[in-house]
C-alpha cells in the first residue's frame, strides 16, 4: 500500500479509511448468536473535500455451526435463516466478499487501514471480530478496536442518537419499512456520517450552514451483492 499515491481522505483521517458496516444477527451475543447478514459501504472523498458513498457490498450469511438464533431477534429483522432463496454463504466466504473491495479501496487511496463506522459501532465491530476469529481470517483490513460511532456524531451534530431520528434531522430520507436490513441501515448510516463530516468541513471553511442539511451525499451508481 505504500506505493499508492496518498489521497485526501488518507490525510483527513490519519491514514484510516472509513467503511460503514452494518450486521443483522440472531441475537446480541457475538460469541453465541449467528451473524446472518452483513453490508459495507466504503467512504470516498471528492476533490473539494466532501465525503461520498461508494457502491454497497453485501451478503447473507449462513449461521455458524452451534450458533444460537433468538426468535425475538429474528422477529425484529424479519430474517428466515432457512429460507431457500436467501442465498446465504458461509462466514469465511462472506468475509472474503466484504473485505475484497475494502482492501482495493485501501490500495487506491493510500490509506493504511480501514476503520469501522457504525451506529452503535461496538455491536457491529464485535460481530465482525468474532467471525474473523472463528474463521481464523488473516487478512482483516479493519482496525480491531477503533471505530467511528454515528450515535455520538448524530448526538453532537443534530441532538439525536436514534438512527432514524438522526437521519431525518440531517434532512435525509428514512423509510421505517426498510429498516433492519443490513444494506438499508448501512447506507443510511453512511449518509449520516457523510452529512456530519461534510457539515464540519463547510463550517471549518467559514461558510454558512443551514439548520438542517437537505439532500443526500452523492454516491456512485451500482452495488455488489451475493444476496
């Protein structure tokens, strides 16, 4: 990675590349409950210093052997782990699928490591790290404990800590019927993160900023999925 030119985003976050991750699971215990769905959105920066979303990568995940599925968690997510059309893949393959574009983004940006961005980020990072340990994965691009949490950022910027309310306070769209999907939640979290950082960028430049940001951060078209 040292031969790649250093992109502005590498300088913005001290060599870390923000990548939004959302997981849907079979419960709250990352060691016992299954990882069922994962989505990731790499964050990029344009020439003006504004953050934007790269295409989303996602997949459904097969419950690991011996894992526990809490019926209450499945009721919230609406996931049927045994559905024949779910297209779930094994944890190792799921990690490879998500990690590949992250490593590519690290090479192209000159960043040294990915840093997980999440809403209640410790939850997503805990399940990601647990899956990495179970699989013995040796090429995890994410920092093992550092993260950016949009609960804190949303509270700071908009006075809201619930994802739906923070997203709406930022002037972005929210559809409750699509919530608790890893893809939807990851993309809304990514938009919220970009809105907060871009707002700070404008404030640093001394420009006026409206009370509520309107519109959404621009993003590249296309998405990668195995679901």
